[in-house]
């Protein structure tokens, strides 16, 4: 196995010294890139792209050819697990993900099995192996999964939701059924991420996009507890190196200290919390990733650079910061503005590492 040419991202996650702040962008492969839209049109539908390791690899590499990013992220989706459980994932034009067979009661939950990652999800592992080969040790590859709570919202609602009424109904009216679902998901996510690590993912990230819609007590009981179960079950070393794990709950500002106690190496932070406050809360126990508002990429390159300067100053001197957006890049963003964002981090961050 060749050594990594650029391991800034991995070192920053472990709060080791780096000469500048590493950067990657959530959803860095996707619709804001014309070359993505081209391949997506040829493939026909999004899951076809995910299920073809060569195409998934090509799309993963696209942003890295354009920009000096410090990590690649597997091109896939969090909904591969419920799809492998037999819920029938499909995408309707302009409407986001949907399931043919949502899970609404204990009987349906009891029927769910833990997918075998090298069988039903073998296409994901093949994509990881293909991407690692193609990266040739240039930058590390990030594997990922959704959190049990976030996956449950899609599985119970049958797709995206605004008010979370079905999933909250299940949670409050039949908590034991909800716990059974979340436990099956935590087992599935753990084996899925461990298989990604065995296939070559050098770091993993858990996306808890919807944990922030819960009360602090419910967050602890229905989201954080199952992320803890995952952190406890993950392979933490491979190829002679630590495999860092990042947890990201959107809108989790006040809970970052509790998240830091899980044993995760790093936490994702969105733009509603200042990194200075986040850093105080976690007491340098973990690295922090974030946190520019993705909508800032609509502003001029000069304004973007100013915002990068503000965020770097907010984190302050010292190591343990991975620059990123606070959520995924929007499909309408001009790729030249993404380039300006990345360039600003390269230009301004070395001063914070001297
Ligand atoms: O081409 C298309 O029309 C499909 C759009 C698309 C893309 C590009 C979807 C459908 N998923 C993805 C890729 C994806 N999804 C990645 C790729 C790697 C990268 O470049 O970052 C990742 C990490 C995800 C993760 C994901 N999917 C999350 C968690 C992160 C987040 O953004 O909050 C969630 C919630 C999903 C569900 C999902 N899949 C797709 C869409 C449009 C959505 C969101 C639906 C919703 O808002 O409820």
C-alpha cells in the first residue's frame, strides 16, 4: 500500500500539527458541476450512478480534478441501507428520495434484517475499492453513512419531510418499536462502515442531518445513543493508521460537548454555531469541521474570502480544524466561487498554524 501524499485531513482530525487548514466540501461531487450533470444524464438516474463502481468513481474524482481539495468522499447516498433492507428506494424528478414500502409499525420493523455489506451493498464496497485505486494515494478517501435517527426519518415518512409527524408519532406513541428500529439501523450502519473501512475508506463520517429536530432529551435517547453504539463498534485502525470518525448533527450547537464524549475524533459544525463557542464547548477533546454557510458561495469571491478569514479567526490558532461548509453545496453555485473559497483557505490558513 503506497503512503499518502497528502494526509493533512487525517492529521487535522487527530489534532496533529499541519502546515495549513485542510478543506473539503460536503456534497463536493454533484449537480453544481456541469461534468456531473453530463454523466448523470447519461446514466439516467441517480441510483444507477451509485450502483456502477466506475461511474461512482468518475464522479468522485471530478471535483478533485478541478480543485486542490484535501479529501475525496465516496459518491453514494445515505439511503443505500434502507434500499438494501428492501424498502424500494426511488427518486422522482425534482422531489427527492422516496420509498415504495415505508416502515410504520412494529410488525414491519421486526421483519427488517441487517444487510450484508459485501452482498446487498457490495456495489458500495466495489466503488470504495475502485476509488482507492484511482486516487493512487493522492488524498484520503472518506466513507460515510446516515445516522440511525436520520435514516429512520426517511424510512418511516417514506421520503423527505418538513414536520416529521409520522416518525415522531412512532417515537412518542410506540417508543419500544422505535428503539427496535434504531438498534437494527445501528447494527447495520456499524457493519456497513466497517466494510467500507476494510475496503479502503481511510476516515468515516456519520451524517445526522435531522437530529436537530429533537428536544435535548429525545436527541440523547433516540439519536446520540445510537451514534454512540456505532462509534463503540467501529474499526479504529487499518493499514497501520488510525481511521478517524466524524459525527455531524445539523443544528446541534448546544449538544457538541455531549457529542465529544462519544469517543468520536471530530464533530461537524454548521454555521448557526460559531467555531469559537464550539471549541470552548468541546475543550479541544475533538477536532471540528466546518462551518461556512453554503449560501455564502452565492456572494462575490472577495466576500467569500472575507468570510473564510472570519471563520479561521473564530477557530483561532492551533490545530484540529478541517474547513468545510456547514452543509452540502447548493446545486446553483458557480464552480468558480467554490474555487475562490478553496483558494482563500489555502492562502489565509497557514498563519494560524505557525
Ligand atoms: O443527481 C441527483 O439528482 C441526486 C442528488 C443526490 C446526490 C448528488 C442525492 C439524492 N444524493 C447525492 C449524493 C450524496 N448524498 C453524497 C455524495 C458525496 C458528496 O459529494 O458529498 C452524500 C454524502 C450524501 C448524503 C445524504 N443524502 C444526506 C446527508 C448529508 C446532507 O446533505 O444532509 C442526506 C440527508 C441524503 C438524502 C438525500 N439523497 C439525495 C437527496 C436530494 C437527499 C436529501 C433529501 C432531503 O433533503 O430530505
